[in-house]
């Protein structure tokens, strides 16, 4: 049996002994940990039985009876296959869980280098991610946006909501999109046919409720303003738009797309809570990197994660060094193959870290 699995058994047995002794222990804490380990321990014990059966079966391979030997070979193959499957299930059960995986998300897309072309690609990426969300049964909803003269987005912030009862959740599926997305193509305005390179940044933040992450009222400055349209002109005379400043960090959030001040304030609070939480989490992550966490999907906005090369019909995800074709389908929201590949790579990295 693998050393890591034996450590789990040893820990479980010690917990059981400590709880039985009843002396000076935090029983609630021990009980919680024991209940967490119980399903894994059951699988490890099943694995022990299978490995014992395999050892016993190997002795039959020396039998002079050809039929008995053949049966032993078949049984050995079956046991080996079951052992591999069970080992994989145990490894996955022991992997650290992302506590945000079941949450809804705020997605922020901003144009980077490339002028108008970057704003146009930001608009196309918003559409593509929105269609991907809808295919998964999620609901995207714009929180705020800023258009460019070319018709693209300088910035667009939108929420994606799923259902708690569903098997897949927004953060679980969209967290790998955080980072710099680079596009290489010939813009419609380029007469010489020269390929341009532009970038956009994407940030994916889990939506946190107040019980998940509370911010003191004294740390917030909330202002009501009139909504602005394209070019900055006022589109109404009521003070329904909201701007919130988190005083300790200087982080701001604003919302003007809802109908009332109360609705805009609620949406802006979701954004400010998500941004402030991400800010402090990033500081902690830089201090100490947990070796059991994957480096895929860490949300580093300065990291170039993907290139969309239109002339070569190729999307390259640089984190896993893998290419995907049919770029036009991908820009219609067909991101499943990319996300599946990233999830597999993420799982493998976590498994390797677990063995160290």
C-alpha cells in the first residue's frame, strides 16, 4: 500500500483511540475529522483486501494445472484493474477541495494592448463566455459596461449564476479563464492584411455572501450618482447609480445597469466584496504557496494564459501547452474541450503533489 494511504489509516486509528480514551481532547474537532476521513478509510480498507487477494492469487500462477493457471491469470488481471480504479478514487477523494467551486461568479473583461481591436475582442469574448454559460444552464447578467467608439467593450463586468442543485457550478467551470488572453488576427480595418496582436484581461471572482466575507461599514464610502451612457453623457436625472470605495485598499466598484439605487447598491456590494476578498487572498498566496494547490487557474491576471490565432485556426492554452482547433466554434462558446483538458491537468498536478 502507498505510504500516503497508510498515513491516512494511521491518523484515523489514532483519532479513534483518542476519542475512546475521552481524556482532554476536543471531541467535536476529533469527531469532525473522523467523519471526513471515514469514507476514504473505507476505500483504503477495500484496497487492502484487493491487494491481499492479488497476492494470494499470484501463488496460483505456479500451479501445474494449466486450467487453474489460466483462471489465476484472468483473476489477476481483474484484481489489478479494480485496484487501479480504487487507487484513483482514493487519490481524488484526498485532494484539497476548492472551497469556492460551488459559488457563482463575477467575470471582469477589460481591453488591454491593441486599441480598438482589443475592445472588439473583449466584446467577442464576453459573447463567447456568455454562450458557454448558457450551454451549461447558467444565467449571465451584465453588472456594468463601458463601450468604445469602435463598438467593443473597454470593460464589461457580468455575473454568472447557476443552481445549487446542479452538478456543475459557475466558479468550478470558469475559474480557469482568469489571466491575459491574446488574439492574433487581421483586423477588418487592416488593408494590407497584416496580422495584429491584441490582449484582454479576464478576472473571475467568486460571489461571496456577507456571511462568507463581511466588510465593516466604516471601511466603505457609498455614493449615489446619475447613470452615464456612451461617451459619458447622463442618461437619467435620478441618483440611482452607485459607486462604492473600500477605504483601506482604495478598491472601487460601481453599478448603474439596474433600475433602482437599492438594486445597484446590492450588485456593487457583490463586486466590492469579491474584489476585496481576492485582493487579500492574493497577498496571502504570495506569502506562502500551498504545494498541494495546482498552479492552473490561480487567477493571476498578469499571466498570459491563452492565444487565439485566427489565421492558423488555433487556440493555444499556454498553461498546459495544448492546441485546440476550430476557433470559430470556440468563439461561439464551445469551451468544453479546453476546460476538460485544464481540469484533467489540474487533477494530475494535485495528485502528484499529494504523493510528495
